C-alpha cells in the first residue's frame, strides 16, 4: 500500500513540483492550494502524512497543524511544516508538528524527513 501524503501550499509551482517528486518516489499525493477546513480535508482523504506551508493566504499553517494535532481522530497523523522563513518557528512555535523543512528544500532532505516521520508513525501503531 502506498503512503498517502496531503499537501497544502499556496504556491501552485511548489505543489506541482512536490506532486511530481513524491509520486515518483511511490507516494500517493493529494494537493490543495487553499482550504476552508483542514480537519474536513484530513478526515476525507485520510493521509498518512500532511505537508503544510507555514504561511498561507491569510492563514497560519501552524494553526492548521494545531487543529490536526488536537483532534482525537487526526492527532496521530504526522505533520511536516514547510517555510521559506525558518525563523518563524523560533518566534511562533512548532504547533506540535513532527518536523520542519526549510524552503527552498533539498529533495533528499524532503524524502528523508517524510520517511522518518512515516517510520516513526509505523512504530507507534505497532505498540
């Protein structure tokens, strides 16, 4: 079974690049450049991991991460925050995210981060 990754980023170019790169790595990928309700999206698609841009159109991706991590039905799903401004984590916090990737990202770092989060999630589900 392919792991399913849900990506939310307001840049269509980044969505397209991530979709192509992660699909080539064998992941099922669903992308959105905007969402009204992150919990609805996560519950609808049931991803194994969520990639969130930290700064979205008028929305703090960290807040979306917090919604995922505090809902009993979705809190087990790894969330990776991405940002071109890595210092935002220092000032605003990680909102319970499992990992952070700075943009522009190195694909090898992206793959390794995703694999690590998914591996940790697999280990937790066996215990």
